């Protein structure tokens, strides 16, 4: 699944600031967990 630019920006900010991303669309962000994204 491709990730949109907006979702990628949100995820990169969360990763860079060591934050947990809260979302209902886990499937959109799941691929980025290997880069350190924490999803709730």
C-alpha cells in the first residue's frame, strides 16, 4: 500500500520527535513501524 504525502509527513514528525501516532487508519501507517513509528 502506498502512503500519501500527508500521512508520510505526519509519521515522520512523530518519528523525529519520538511521539506515538494516534490514528484509526493503522493500515496506512503499519509499514512505517520498521522505521521507528509507534502507533496507538
